[in-house]
């Protein structure tokens, strides 16, 4: 049975998740949509550009970032969620590691929890289980504050799969169905360039673990590293990564550039 996120059904095609960071310090778009006016404008743009789900985050997880309080995160994300719910029926994902934020976001209109902490928080597991909503479990080695300090793996894909399987089993023990879980290998979260490229080349190995697979590679630093210029324009590399994901059979690509990615993904979906 296919997983449904609000009105979006994961049907074997690749779908586009638009990113809205309501933060002053996210790695790519930090500060751009921090106030309500700019956030609302970007929401309307993404819907017009063809986003099929919008992922809202109120806490930066860029390398070296530090957590914010529950209150501050809620002040950032709840107005955006309410605005989307008011103007559209597009599904909303809440990008958070905090159980209280997840709960209040779902009550405000979100239908998916995107936990970059990978359900390591027992309170988050309880909230997801009680509310019976789909959850995205992302792999991260360490924390945003220290994750890029010399990450180490044996076989990076096998290690990530083993870690994700442990988290899935913990979720199942709490009453969360495997079919309601989406796995994300966590490109850039405790991985170096070699690790990220290995993951991209073996994305198909994550299929079948759960109800779906998400790829989040958009605008990340490894794309700049491949060109030898970390500050270079990363759009082309981001589109290439999204198309690799679609070809490998991922269900969702989480992106900043909705319009361009949507066109690229439609080509892959047509061929498939």
C-alpha cells in the first residue's frame, strides 16, 4: 500500500518537496524568508512553481549551527504553516528535532514530521506514534554543531542502512508502522565529499527499507567541491543530483529551486 502525505500519494514517481527555511542562518537561504512577508511570498511562488509538498524549518542545521529554543522555533514556523493551510491544500512537512514543535505544527496543519535527528528523541517517537502521522527519519552522524569534524564510516551506505534500520525498529516498537516511515540518508550531515558521492551512486539500496526514500542534496557544499569552487553556483549540480535520485527511484527530492527541479524531474518521470 502506497504512503500518502496529505493529498500527495507516493506512487513510484519522484515528487518535489520545496524548502522554506524561516531562519536567519540556514546555509543557503538563511534570512531570505525570515519575516512573514517574504515567507508568504516564497510559499506562493513555490506553489505556483509546482511544489507538491512544502517543508518548513525554523532551526538551522547547517554545519556548526546551534539549537534554538522551542518557543523561538514555534514563533518562526507556526505562522507559515497557518498561512499555507489558509491559501492551499498542499501538504506541509515540519522540519524539526523537537517533539513539542512537531506536535504543535501538526495541530496547526502539518501532516508530516521531518526529523533530521532520526527519531533519536524518545519524546519525538511518542508524538509521532500518538498522532499517527508519517515521519521522515534522516541519518546524521553527530550533531549539526560537530557533524563535519572528520566523519568516519566503514561502508558508508551499509552503515547508514544499519543505523536507519535500528531507528525504524525503535519506531515500530512504539507503534509506528514501517510503511509510514520515509528514510533519508542525510547527504551532507556527517559526511565528506567521498561519502556523499558514494550515497548518490547507491541510492537504490535504500529502496524497500520503509514507505519511501527522500533525497536532500540541494545546494549543499559537496556540489561546490566537485567544481573546485565551493562558492560557485550550485544550481546545475543540484539539478543533476535530483535527476540521479529520480532515476534511482527515490520518492521525494527536497529542493530550494522548485521551478527548475520540477521541469527536470518531469522528464525522468515521463521516461519511467
